[in-house]
C-alpha cells in the first residue's frame, strides 16, 4: 500500500487538500479540485486528507485551519495556503511546478 510519504516524495507535484467533513469551505473545494484534476490530468496528483481521521499527518504539517492546501514535490513543500482557492490559480501553480521537472 502506498503511504502518504511515498506519494509526496514523487517528482510530480502533489496537491494535498487538508480538510474536514464539518468544514463548509472544505465542501466548496471539492468541485474546484475536480475541475483542477480534469485540467491538469496526469501532470500532477491531488489527494485529500481528513485532519480528523489523520491527526498525526495534520500535526506534522501544523494544520490549524481547514482547508489548507499544500503542494509537495520530491518530499518538499513548494506551496502552502489556507482557505479556498480558485481552480485557475491552482491549475497555473501545478502546471508551473510540473514544468520544472
């Protein structure tokens, strides 16, 4: 089974959506991330981490508000922002990071 650390160590950018089921703005991210996924294709990976179900990972990355979006590449944080982001901003960010391969 692929672990979180395996996923974020790849050369492809990985957008991690740290969220919670009770969080209203997190629910707004779902269709945005679906659109980003369709536009970015296999150039990047998008995963969702529920902070209530994965408290160890949430603590490790000091997630204090949700949603928090972190983009990893080669195990390193390339971008971090809390709050809802627009699809086009995320697509542009991921395309830029994917192009730096």
